């Protein structure tokens, strides 16, 4: 059992395991690319506050507390 748990923790996770929506994945991809919130809003044709709301949900779903952690988690787990 312990071995299976360790393997599961080490294996890359897919976006469905985090229940990220398509918009959240798109925002996360823009964060990984280094775009600021205002440019993300412009590219996605949404408001700045909507970007912030998506990012807040991303943090909750990935269990992180910062943009750096979110990007690192996304890259480590090959989410984007």
C-alpha cells in the first residue's frame, strides 16, 4: 500500500485530478508564460477581477498560496 501511495504521489497528474476548468487552465497557461493579470484579461477578453477570481480558484484547487507555487506545481505535474 505504501509503495502504491508513493508512486501515485510521484506520478504526473492530469488537469482532471485537480478539477480545473478550461478557463482556469487557460489562465494557468498564461501565468506559466509569465503574463501579468491585465494582459491575461486582455487576451481572454475578460475583466481583471475575473482573472483574479480564476486565479483564486486555481490556488484552492492546486493547494498553493502563490503564483510561483501555482506555476511550479503546473510544470512539475505537467498540468499545462
